[in-house]
């Protein structure tokens, strides 16, 4: 299993950024996918999740209405569109999938929201 995130960077408060996670090494369309984030000095937290077919999504309260998770099973890619970004959204963002008792993580991509 390999998960490779991309799309992080520096953005001003109120701006937008889109993250992508390219998956390989497993049957992507069979598994739910998640985005987590970890800010300095804080625990890793679940940001958003999406079911295998993309029919169900869930979000942390802190990002509801601002972030949108989606997936393209043909491209084996999951996305996170982040709008109205706030300084408190600054973190390393990780792509994740859980298969049985195993959890797989990408290497993470840094998102910094600052003026």
C-alpha cells in the first residue's frame, strides 16, 4: 500500500488550497479513505472521511462547511478541497486508509495558513 499526498503549501487566511492523495498497491474502490492532520504539539486528528463509493462523508466540526472530501476511483485518488482557511488549519495533512486491523499513512504534506 502506498499513499502519496500533494498540494500543500503556504496560503493566506481566507484562501483556498486543494490536496490530493494518489493511492496504489491495493484495490482502491473497496476502501474508505480519510484525511488527518497534525499541528505542532497536538495530537493527530481526523479531518474528513469518505466511504469506498464516495456516497458517505464525514467531517470534523472544525472544518464543516469549509472543507470537502471527494474521490475518483478511476484515478485511485482522494481529494481534500479546503476553503476559507484559518491559521488554526496549519498542520501536516495525512492521507489514511484502514484495512481490517491495519492502518496505512502517507508521508504528509504541510499546509501553512499565514499572512
